[in-house]
C-alpha cells in the first residue's frame, strides 16, 4: 500500500512540475482518461470521459472540460484528479445548483477573472453560466426570435465557440448562422462579423462571411481569432471589426508554410501564448498546428495518423483532437475526442 501511495504521489508531482522544466524537443502525455468511454471521476486513467470537446483553464490553474456526450462539466485539478462540477448527466436545460442542472452536448467553454464559467450549450442553442458559488443560469438563447436576415429561427444555432474579453464581453461563434456575436455585460447583443451566408469573404462586419466558425481566442492586443472550420481557415477580427484570413486556403490538406499557402482540414479550436503564437487543433488531420507570430504555419505535434501514442511530438498521435488550452508556463492541453482523454504537451 505504501509503495502504491508513493507511486501516485510521484505521478502527481510530475503533473505539477513538468511544465516548469525545459524540454528541448517537447513531449506528449496522457493527463486523464484512458481511452474508455464513461463518466467516472478519479485520478489519471481511472477517470473516464465521453467525447470531451471544450477545455479552458480557470484562475486557479485547474482545467475545466466540456464532456459533451456525458452532458457534464468536469474539472481536472492541479494534482490530476478529475471531478464533476456541473450537470446531472441527463440531456436538458435546467438551471439551478450545479450538480442538479442539465446540459445537452456542451461543446465550448471559457472562464473569466472572477471565476465564472461560460458554456456554449450547443444542442440546446444556449449560453450558460456557472458562477463562483456553483449556480447555473442561462444567459442567452431561451426564446425563439426573428433573425436579422428574416424568418423565425432560434436566436443561436449550434453555438460552438466562446471567449471573454478583459472587460467581460462574451463572444460567441454562432456556428450554423455563420456569425460571430457579442454579448455585453449589460445584456445587449450584437453581431460583430458575418452576414449569415456561408463563404470566406474578408471585409468589415457583416460584409465578411464564414462557414461554420467554431473556436475563438484573443491575442495580447485584443484581436479575436476564429477557427473557420468548414472553410479550413484561421480568420482574424481586429478591434475595428475588420476580418482577414490569416492562414489557410480553400484547398483541404496538410500543408505548412506562409499563412495563406498553408492548408488545414477542419480546424476546430485555438489557443494563443504570451508571444501571440497560435496553436490549432487541426481535427481532420489529427495534428496540432502552430501559427507563429510571423505567420508561418507548421505541424507542432502528431504524426497525421489516428492513434493514441504518447512520446515525442512528431511520433505522437491523436484521434480527433478538438479543444485546446495553454497555461502560463506554455504547456498545452488537448481534448482528444475519440480517445476520450485529456492530453498534455510539455514544452
């Protein structure tokens, strides 16, 4: 028993200190989940997930996971222990105390500096909030309304990306409406980019078009980046609402190089480090890509084959990497969707 406890403590210590140690070549490990589908809490591979998608890091350094098929919000603490923090596991849209609440395929989430968690509750077409006291409320999307391009539709249609800026505005990738929306702290809602048509036109505000936008992330200058999933592009929205294509082209593929010469296959989520390098879950290619601050695209991790292999960056493998987050030490965390696991890239 003492030997087992010692081993577990060593594993916990590895999780905690490994990001602070330099590793010239980088390494992929499995932080939680072992490939089996389930909803067990516990440490490391004793915990199970069912198609985790969204991932973010809270103010205390814990990972928060949108465990989509389980309809749960999970936490991976600093010592590697997985717990369920919201959701009763049933499909629904009940607000209230966290563990009595219900979701329907939560796919993206983010946190603010006050400890609130904001969730794109995708199949419910809602934006939900878990406050620091553990209460769940619905912020947006309860009623059907007339859309601005005519006809009666849900206000949101498959929201799949969410981000919060420094002053508390919530940005939403309204995926099937091909729009990026902003929900202000006073409750006002606006469209900052996209006119509803599927396309890849750059421009200002509603002159720009997207095709199933998903992941959102801010850089240090306040620019918003969008994983424009079905366009296979990474788009940038500046503070004045101008949309440009940063990387990717109409052609699907796995091509590295300068931004617009590169190719992706269904990029899903983004994370941006303190030097404004962008990391992308290139889901269809089963790899993690990097867009450096000078616009060069490279393959950062993954061997382009479906698999569940840990080790050095180039030989590691994923099976539909979906969500991505980065901590203060520059370590990356990925929700490995079909492997039902949380992977970590130590740099």
